[in-house]
């Protein structure tokens, strides 16, 4: 499946018979020797009783991740295909319980309350001091505003920020943001765990939109264009200097079904 170009292998592991080690995940995600994906998502029963379902989410390098906005939309449609459910559903992630609502082929997912907003921090990089903003939208994100996203040095600069001691020890995802107009931005993302640019990053889109809303004093919702060409929508409420009821809406598409021998 893919959500705005962010692609995933989804597996039904409700019987809990499948055990994936990091090399298995890396093999599945390898674009020449496997299926090819930005991540792997396993559907499992929710044993905590807090939600309808639960997931196990892995980055393409085999590392576990707490949350993924585009993956959450794909996961919700995958559950819909398997179970036929039409109502809103909930599922437990490493970042908390997510609610998903279906709008045809579009899915809207609630995100856990953003935490740790920091604005206008000067970061010493090889190119000099750069103003960086940061916010955790389920996973940590750095946000850098650029005049032209096409010219952004996503790979080298993204890698440097991702591993910067300021975001240690686990590092951060890095988003390069261009303001296109009132309430509209474009985002390119260097993803931790993929270790490169992806065509979209849902939690990164959300972090970028919320930082832009605060910086530009924009009201909800915001429109966000991603590298894959799709447009996502981020809606939110704001009170007491905090963001609440944050939702990410966009496509979640099935690409193919198949079998692979690991």
C-alpha cells in the first residue's frame, strides 16, 4: 500500500504466528531483493483493551517506530478490507491510541497530542548556523524553512541534522518546508530509519504544518503538498499555547497483494 507515495508492506498477524527479525524487515523493504517499501506494518490483536486493534511498525532498516501518519491511514484501510468495517476504528501504536475515520478512499487519523514544541533554535552545522524548529508528533521532527523546496539539500543536510547531538541519542526526522501561500506549504522529509528522503511523511507533514501555523499565525486547516505530488490536510485546535485534536487526512491506496519467501 501507499499513502501519498509513502509505501508499506502490510501483514495480517492476528494469529501471532509470524515473528519478524530486523533482517526479515530489511529484506522485505529492499527495493531490489525484496518487495520494496519504506516500512512494514503487522496487524495484531490489542491485548491492552484500549483499542479495537494494534500494530507493530518497523522502519525499512528493521528498527521499530512508534508512529507513522501515512502508515496509519494505510493500516486503517487494510483493517477495513480484512474486516469490512465502515465505522470509525481505533488501534494502539507505540505513540498511543489512534482513531481512524473513513471518507471513501480518504482516511482521517487522529494523532496523539504533539509535545515539545521548540522554535527558532540555532543549530551549528557544517554550512553555519541554521534556525531549526522541532516538535514531536508521535516521533521527533525537526523543521527547517527554505525559500525553494526544489533546491533544498535534503540528503546531505537532512543526514547532518538527523544525527546532530542536539537531537541525540536517537536522532530526529528532518523536514524542509516552503511556504506556498496562506495556509499552504510544501514539505520534503528526510526520514530516520529509512535514512533518506521519502515521497511523504505523515507525522512530518503534521509537524511542519503545526510549526508553520504557529509561525505564520494561520488557522486550521492547512494544506500540505508532498514530494510524491499528493496534497494532505492537517486540522487542529489550539488553546493555551498547545495544539489539540490534531487530524491528518489523505489517501491510502492498495497497490498489490502477493507472497514472498524469506
